[in-house]
C-alpha cells in the first residue's frame, strides 16, 4: 500500500472515532438534560445540594464546552484533509534539479539535512499547497513586472531637439548621401578585380612583416595618452598627463610647438580633417580634452587655445572626434552621454544618452552618416546622425569597450575592450563577424588602415601593439619596444608610418623596410 493511501486510511479511521465520540457525548448530554427520567432529576438535585453546601464549586467560564472542542477539532481535521487532498493533485517534476530550482524560486531551502529527492519533492508539493495558487500567480506577475522593468532600462531615450538640430541632421544627410554613393561605386569597381585585390593584400602583409622601429622620442615628463597624425602626414600631435600637448615633425621627431592650456591629464588631441591641407593655419585646426571636462580648440600658429567649449564640467571628457566634414565635434562625457557640437553655430546641438555607464570613445563613418560609441557598460552603439536613432547594439564584450573605429569600407566596425579582445562587427549583417583574442591586457586603442582597411592595429596595456589582417583576423606583426603600457596608436594618412605612445613617456614611429609604405 502506498504511504499516501495508508495515511489517508488512518485519517478516515480517526475521523470516524471522533464522530462516534461526538454522538455518544450528545446522547449523554440529552439524557442528563431530562431525557433520562427519574435518574436525571435525582442527579440534578444532588448537584444543587452539593453546590449549596460548598462541596462542589463551579465558576462561570470554567466549564468544559465539549461541543465547541469537538467542532473545532472536526474543522481542523477537515481543513487538513482538504490540504492533503489538494497537495496530492499538485504535479511536481521528478527532476531533482528542477525541484531545487523551484524551491529556490519560492524562497525555501533547496535541501534539508538527511533529505532525499523523494522527500524534497514531497516538501515542494506541501509548500505549494500551503501557499496556494494565488500566491504563485502573484509571484509570476511580479516576475513579469521586474522583467519589463529590466527591459525598459535598456531602452534608448530620445530627447526632443530644437530647430538647429533639425537643420544639422538635414545638412548631414545632404553631405553624406553623395559620399556614400561614391564609396559604393568604388567598391563595385574594385569587386571586379578580385585577383588583383588578393595580390595587393599579400603585398601589404609582406611589407607589414618587415616593420621596424624607425624613431623613438621622449615626449614628456609624464605618460603620453594619445597621438594623431596630421592630415598631410608631416606632423604628429601627442597628449600627456602633464596637461601639455605637443606637435612633432615627421619623420625626424623634432618638437615644433608646445600647447599650454589644460590643467590636468589630457585624454586626446585630434586634427581637423582639412587642417594642414586647405584650412587656414589661424583657424581652429585641433581640439583636445582633459579629465576636468575642459575642451579646447587650437590653431597651428599659437601656443594658447583660441576657444573653449564649456558644458562638460565637472565630468571627465575621455575622447573626442571631428566629423568628416569638419563642421561638427563629438565629445565623450563621463555623465553617460556623448555630445555633438556645431562649430559654425558655436553651440551644442545634441546631448545623447544611451549608455548606462560613461561613454569612453567615439568615431565617425567615412561618409559622415553614422557614429559609433563605446562605453564602460561593455556595450557599443551605432547611431544614425540623420535620424538620431540607435540602429545597432554591439553586445558581446565582457568588460568595458575602450576603443572603436570605423573601417574605410563604411560597414565594418572594430571595437577593443578591457576583456583583452577585439571584435569586428558588420553593420549589414548586424552581428559580430569575428573575435580576435588579441592581447594579455586591455586594448586601449584600435585603428583600421586608412583608405583600404586591409589590416588593423591594436594597442594594449601589455606593452605591445599588434597588426592583424582584415577580414580574417590573422596576426601579421607584433610591435614590441615600449617599456610600459601602450596608450594609443595611429596610422599616417600616407601609409608611411605607424605611431605609438606609451606610459613610459615615449612615442615611437614604425616603418616598413620594404618600399611602398604600409
């Protein structure tokens, strides 16, 4: 006989005894009340005499109400019987792991001392029966509400813009569409020469394998944080934790000018896309940012900033980038947002949220239509500047995304992370196409080869920079030579040099021994 059936049989027998006892007690009560004739009257007279003489003391409230006790015990037994009957109908999984998971979900211990799987299953059945279906239903509703709240936290918020933002979006659309058409037309033409394309890639890899250190120079008294070549490739700008920015000649690495204006660590310095080409040297040719939230604009003839962009303090500005048109400047702020400034209107036209932690790096697509951001929340986002919407969510890194860069083809994005890996994303497929386990420490900067995108360079805190073939992600060259963390890397527009800056206060120029550039 099953244990459940045996317990039920014992319960029924107990119930019958109580019912039998109740019927006997009721008959005796009726007999004493007068149904017993002479014996009942004599018994009642004897009780009255005993009470009068003081031998029997019966106080009010001290009498034993057998009928109430019987009704209470009968109700408890019936409730217990219904509970057991209900528990027996509850279906419980026979998988012990699922039983434990369900107990944990209900806030109960998943295992008691000496408890086996069968006992645990029975305990779960009793817990469910005791709590009732209504409690479980409420718990499921609460879980759904919490899930919706978590989903709402990942929703990108869009703020209503002004007329200047609308005008800027229209201007960017008119600027980017012709450039996108020209880029696609060029790619279609190059697709007809697949054999030549393969030979060209092999030639580039051959030249990259022969890259050596061409020049090394001490850049400052404190670590260097960033570097960038000028658009004509004849100068390089470096930023330092001392608050100084410097311009150096290429390739002899002689100091041209020291830019003084920041009071703390400078995070980045970038050139205007037309500087040193057709932009007047007295115009705003460079921009830099620092840890205290200061953003300063510089020309190529003075040592002092020509303008300041205010509005970030007290939050840190980690990186900034010029739009390909040169009209707009984007800044990454540690208030979990990035901002777009119209340099012609001298005003902030966009304050975009979307990351749950500080935005660390930003880059623009070569057409000027898209922007990509990387944040300390381990996510990247791709933004359409023409509509303002986030069109792609780059989810896959385990730690902070510290570097992003658009490929010259316009649809590949490279990201470098604190998890020591680099990922290549395809906007057309809306996914990560491959992952490079690149370094032994975090990746501080990542850069595609300009114009062609045949390779990319990663800089890391493991004191090296590495060159990787694109789109296969195969290693080509390890640029080792710095004694400290490599903080930044850049490739000259004329493809003659690679520059790296380091925590060891030096910057290095790397060039190929084979003629033809990089």
